[in-house]
């Protein structure tokens, strides 16, 4: 078996690294509302509040305690040792996949460590705080920078490339996502109808889309993903 593998990851893969998910009882949306910090309207209404929300998460991500975990590392092993193509599509805006060594990677919801200028559209690596007075390194305009993340109501990045990969993959692996936010939640149907692929879900618990998968494995990603990668690599040997 060397058919391409597409892996979708969500906040659950970063939970054991110390980053909160969104919809668990202790998740981000239990503490702050989406309408307050994760929509274009929120940013227009109160840009400083939105900047602070992402400043806090950027600071936590770089705080030193947050490191890639065994699940991130197993996906890097899959990319390096599997004889066919492996594409990781993540909904996460953290950089844990990169820090683990993943290379063939798409951040469909953008990246916490990047900032975009609404005036000149340049995108910049960003590791410090930003606010409504911060100037764009590209055009120098102050107050027009926004987090380079996809908010609710905005189109995710690289959808053409993702759909093309789903149409030709032999195995679709979904890890640590609740399957509640589209278009990512619909990827399993695309993979199965367009690509006739075998779909495996690994999540702490069953999700709304578990019934669409050929297999569901409940448990923490740090345990489930290394075992799945061992199996996929053995199957390809
Ligand atoms: N291992 C595996 N899965 C886990 C773990 C763990 N250690 N801990 C939690 N989970 C599971 C939860 O059971 C849940 O189903 O991870 C899933 C996380 O779901 P969400 O919090 O909804 O996160 P996600 O699916 O990534 O959200 C999708 O929604 O808010 C937007 O843009 C945001 O990218 C995000 C998108």
C-alpha cells in the first residue's frame, strides 16, 4: 500500500501538549464567546479585544511548557517512513506540527504566529504582542494588522489543494477533532466518495461524524496515533 494518506488534525492532538481544545468542558469557547473574538465583526467592533485574545494564546504557545507530543512526533515518522505521500491538514493555529518536524502541512485555519496587513496583504512571522497601533513591517501603516487566522464566516486556506488531495487519497485519518466545524467536518465524506478511501477516526471520544468512518478509536492522541502509524507503516511494508 503506497496510496497517498491525508491526515486531518484538530485541537485534540495538542491537548496533551497543554493547549486547551475549543468545545470540551474546559475549552476555549467555555471561557470566551466566538462572537467576541473570532469573527470579522468582532475585530471591526473591538480590535484591541481580539488582539489581546491572540496575544495571550501566542504567549502561552511560546512559553516553554508547550511542546509537541507523541502524536505530533508519530505523524512526522509517518511522513518520513511511509513510501507514499502524506499530507497533514491541520485546523490548529499552533506550530506544534512544524516544531515536531512535519513538512507537508497545510494550516487551513491559519497560524497564530503570523500577522497579516489588511492594507498591503503582506503576511509576517509574528511572535510578540500586537495592538491597534502596531505598524505593518511591509507598508508601515499602523493599526491595519490582524492575526493571520481564519475566523468564522471566512473561507479556510488552500481548499483547492485539500480537495484535490482528498480525491486521490487511499487512507483518510482524522485525529482530535469534534467534527462540528465545516468544511473540515465534511472531509471524510469527500475522501470516501471522491477518493474511495479508507477512513479512520482517532479521538478521545466518539464524535458526531464517527458513523461516517470505517473505524473509530477512542483514547488520547498520544496513545492512539503512534499505534495507528505503526499499523500504517507495517501495512505499507
Ligand atoms: N486526544 C485526542 N482527542 C482529544 C483529546 C486528546 N488528548 N482531548 C480532547 N480531544 C477531543 C475532544 O473529545 C474533541 O472531540 O478533541 C476534540 C476537539 O474538538 P474541538 O474542541 O471542537 O476542536 P476542533 O475540532 O479542532 O475545532 C475545529 O473550530 O473553533 C473552531 O477554528 C476552531 O479549528 C477550530 C475548529
